[in-house]
């Protein structure tokens, strides 16, 4: 290889290495802090607001109201005959 070809090859290698280094550094650059309007406030915790009971000839109804949609798990127990509600 001639001297000029070695210089060109060396310059290309240096260019590739520097380009890769700059790409890595730009990927690690810090981002701007979020503006207060971009931050969402957390929802208030789920709370039970009211429990009401109604009884008909054929059924017994319990209505549980919350400030948001409540998730629950129900377990039917045979003895004594009952239903247990678990609210996470």
C-alpha cells in the first residue's frame, strides 16, 4: 500500500471512531425538566362513601358507593351462609 492510501485509510478509521463516539454521547445527553403543566396529579384514593341496604320478598340487596369505580373480590361462604367482599 502506498503512503497516501495508508493516510486515507487512517483518516477513515478516525472518522468512524469519532462518529461512533459522538453518537454515543448524544444519546446520553440530558433532557429538559418537565414543565409543571406536564405533570399529572395522582388520583385521590378510592374510598367508600355510602353503604345502603334494601330488602325485598325474594332478595336482600347491599349497595356500596365510592368516589370512583370500586374493584372487589367476592367469596360465597356456605356456613354461615354469607358473601364476603374484599376491596384491594
